[in-house]
C-alpha cells in the first residue's frame, strides 16, 4: 500500500532539491502536486483541503535556515502534518479496572471484523485470557468461521445455541461464560451489512446497552476508498466509537482511509492489520506510517521484525562466532532462514530508509525462490564442508550442484556471497572490541549481507 503515493512524494521533493531559495511559486507548485497525489490516493477531498491549507500556511511563514534546503523544509512540514492528521501518538486498547473488559467490533460486511477479532484476542493473549463471541447470526457460516479461527489460535470461543437468532442475548450470556471460565476479556464479533441500515444500527445499539463495552472498534477495509469516511461518521454518530482498526494494509489499495478516517470520525486509529495470519496485527503509529508514505522507510518496524525472527539461541551462537572471528556456512544458513521469516522481501526492502526504493523495486527481479535455492545448496553440503568451506573444490562443487538441483555456477555464487558476508562479520566483530555481544548490529548484519547480494534476488 502507498506505493503510488510514496513515489509521487519522492518526485515532488526531488524537484525541490535544486532550488536554492523557496519562492511562493515553488510552494504553490509543490502543493498542487501534493494535492493531486492525495486525491489520487483516494483521500477524502475535505481532508485534503484542510491538509493543504495547513501546509501552505506553515511553509509560507518559514524562513530558510542555514544548512536546511527548501526541499528539506517542505519535506518536514508535510511529514508533520501527515502525522497530525493520522494521530500524534499511538493509542493502545483500554483495559477495564474491573474485569471482564469488553470490546465490540463493528463495521460493514467484508471489512474483516471476524479475522480482526481473533487477531486482537491473540495480541492480548500475553497478559490476558480473551474470549471471542460470535454475535453475527445473519451471515452464513460466520459463527463457524470465528470458531475455526479461534481454535487455530488457541482462543476460547462462545457462540449461539442451535437455531438461536438473538445476537444481543448471546452477547449478554457471554459475560457469565467468561466469568465461569476465568476469561477477563470479551471480544464481540458483530454482524455487518453491505451498506448501513437502521435495522443493523438498532441491533448494535441494543448490544451496546446490554454489554457496556469498554471499546467500540470500527473495522475499516483500507481498500474501501472515500466511502470509509462516510461509514466512520455514521457509526460514530450512532454508537460513539472509541477507535478504528484498519485492515488489509498489506494490500495494493491506494491507502486513503488511513489518512482520512481519523479526521472524519474524530477517534484514533488503534490497530492495523498487515497480513492474513492471526499474528499480523500491529499498533498503529502515525509517525511510522507517515515515514513510510513519504519515503523515509520504517526502521523501527523493520527492527521489530528482525527481533521477532531471531531467537536467543541464535543470538548466542552468532555472538560466539563474532568473538572467535569464525563465520561458517552454517551461520550463513541460519541468517538466511531469519531473512525468510521477515516476510516478502519487497516489503522488507520498502521499510529501509532508501530514497527512491519503491521506484527501484519496480525494475528489480526479487525472486524468493532464489533464497530457497541458496538454502538447498548449503543443505547439500556435508557438515564438514559447511564448517570448513575452503575444502569445497571442483569435485565437491559438482556434487553439491547435482544434490541441490542447481549448477556449479550457482554454487560458486553462494560461496562468493559467503566470503563477502564473512568479511563483513569480521568487521562487525572488531567493532565489538571483544567486550560482549553487539546484538542489534549482528542481527542486522546478516540481513544486510543478503540484501547486498543482489544475485540472490534477481
């Protein structure tokens, strides 16, 4: 998401870099492009108008200080205004001081309420015992869908009796079930419609009165477009929303709702779904989102991915390798597998703060199969060969190529990449001075090494 918008912003800022002085015409030209880019990204026109006016007012009153170029000034103002419109600080979910805490999930049909309910339950599972409740008794198989997802994630489930049609009664009974099963968090998965109607809203209002939710979360599909603004306003008016959950941020939509729904509803975006798996849910951070939109990358998010893909055992093993200045193909295999855990490589690279990365990615041939091929080559080696790569000569290389279903040339490429990574790891080891592990550099080192070796990606 945001690829097109990010590319447009990069072009706008690139056009200002050659300017030595910021004139009113420069500001107007840049803002026209910013306005066009936002409208094409499906951001609500009212929100765009307010944003452009705010940027223009700030830019016109700024003086260029020493060492700050006009492009840097506009860049900073646009970034700060994007952050302001999406929310200054992350807004975590609230927890009731008197359990059980109740979350009520609302939204149109197909927005992702059922999946988001389980994702939130899994996210809260670390410090709580959540219960997901099937209150969508109209959509065929909605109850079964929630039950199956909950079972896969190991989340307690509560649903209606056979033939029951009263969703409010199910929500009311779920509290007793939660108390008897020591669940301190209830998540109500409510019904949706293809469009808003009074019957739906009346049912949700009754459920709100019966369950007294601590959070009423509107689930918005990021691919909805400008209609998301009208949906947010309508739900907020009838129910009094406390937050928004954006779904499908990993899709290829233009991303307008992420920039406009908070301004329309007046409530914070609390969570963002970034994948199909139940663990693909993250706290929405406007600063990180704005950084990605204008091409600054998301190093904090990338580091979180790297940390989640790295176990303590891997860290200790790499620390020993650094201290002993001995980096083997087994270490390279370990880091290769860590890279694959991070997800699609194009998404990982987009999180790097590299200007023009999104544009460059269009011309790149990023092939995840090549990573698997590299793994197959290393696994085709004997343990002795992986620990002592210098013994891999002509005959051994042919055997490894045949065993992995590749060519001798590909084996040579893997060994050349290994030499590059070994030299890099020696440098990182020297940076540590032998005084202890350098956890973040060593974690990033392997990933940077693989990204540097473009032959593996295309």
